[in-house]
C-alpha cells in the first residue's frame, strides 16, 4: 500500500509552506505572544482567502469539496509555522461536528460562513475536572436554553459559535449549537502556556441554544468525531516536531565550541538522531491515520489513537530536545524555541491527554480481537 501523497498534494504542501514562510514567520508569532490579541486576525483572513478553512466542506455549502489528505497537509504546515490561528478548533472539530450531525437547515446557515472564515467556531467539551465523559457531563439543554459551564475551551475568546456537549442520559450526548455573542454567555479568559491561542471558561446562564441534528447522539459517535480530529491534530504535531528538529540541526551546525560545531559532538548527534527516529515513527502512524480517515475505514479508532500517541511523544520530545540543543540560550524569551515547546504542550492535552489516547488504543486493540478470531 502506498501512503505517499500524490503529485498534486505535494504541490499543495509546497504552496502552503511557501505561503506560511512569508505570512507567518517567527516574528509574526512573537507579535501575538507580546501583544494582547488572542490570535492573528490578519493571518486568519489570509488563510481563509487561500481556501484552507473550506478544504473538506462540501461544495454545496460553499466549500472546496476536497479530502482529508489535503487537510492533513495543511495541518502539518500550520504546525511547522506554529500558526497563531483558531484553525484546529474551527476546522477539525466544530466544522466536522456540523457536517456529521447538523441538519440541513443548520448546515446551510453556518457552513458557508465557516468555509469563508467569516465565522469562527469551537468545540466546548471539557468541564475542568479530569477527562470528561458522558456520565460526568453537567451542562444541560432544556426547552432551548443551555445551563452549565465548560473549561477550558480552546479559542473560546475569539469564537462566534460553539458546539457544546450536554448531558442527555442513557450514555448518549446532545451537541448544542450556541451563539456566543449573547448576554447569557459569559467568557472568562484563561492564560495557558501557549500565549498564541486564547482559551476561556464559558458559562451558560439559560443561554439560547439548539441541538444539532435530531437531538441526541450515541457517545460512540462523539468519540468518532474526536478520532477524526485526532488524526488531523497528529499531522499538526508532526509538522511542529519536524520544524523543531530542523531548528536544532541548523543551530548545531552553526554553534561552535572548542573550535568545532557542536553538531560534531557525539552527545548532540545522539540527541538529534533520537528526535529523527521518533518523528519518523510518528509520520508513519500519521500516514496510516490519514488513510483511515480519508477512506472511512473501520480501523479509524485504532489508527487515530496510534497516530495521536506517537505524535504527542514526538512533538514533546522534539520541542524539549530543541531547547536542550540550544543550551542555556534556548530557555530565554529572545529565542524562538519556546514557540514549539509551548504549542507541543498545549496540543498534547487538547481533546484528551496522552494517557487517554493510550487507553483508547488499548480499547481499539481489544475490539479487534474478536474480528481477528
């Protein structure tokens, strides 16, 4: 089986990398870090003009109708650039939820705006106390009003709408569509390690809301939505890991100590080789995940969990070792190493920690045993 991208898809990667190198250099990321904005609105508009926000949205709703291979490529390049935009929240999660569970009226109303980038959306699921499950949900929808709270919500400070998980009983869940610019929704900013992604606590005080689709969905269907997002997030983490390795290699070749480049020392060589091995393993699993996502394979839960675990490990390791390769200067505010470390830590907890996805991986393997037998 050939997991390599087609010639057209590789051209898309080259185009995306060139665009982001011009429009999202480290200086642009630093402006968001040093400023008060929660994301780069100008960059977001440029990304939308490129059509990236519309990649996987059907043409009937203003999208490009492409596939998940193309979206994975874009995710990787956004990870390499550590782009300070709400792409993962709006595209991997909220848009996918609308496509999968929304009714025709909801799709016609919201998907064109999400495709054009005029509307930013997010998924509000966590409730601030460990891993949120169907049984632990306290947010509830009743007679078109939503009560409860979500914490933390990625890009909750900048989103226009949120897809909110609410308790439904019998192990199911209700996905609620909420417009956040209403008086009955309170947004409390949260400071996270990554200053380029605004997070918030959302509190709903009888906020006007509507259920996506026909009402409740099975918890397994919601987990399938997270599986799909996990694959795309793995590609974003992979791009971050590769860029951190590239940065470490460049510095090791330019920094001299005792009359020779530090990259010639065995300790540094081993460090860089270890980063490369983890990145290569993560890439292999990411390719499998992209194939399972694009083909809607029954093995998606296994492929997504494997890709997610491998990408978390690779991105965290690469970001940490990049700092170590830079030595004492790598820990300072003036160096760009921090961008990759902060984003790697943030993404490692998004839609569930590494331990959560390890548990999902074990469950997926156990479910495959009867089929194999």
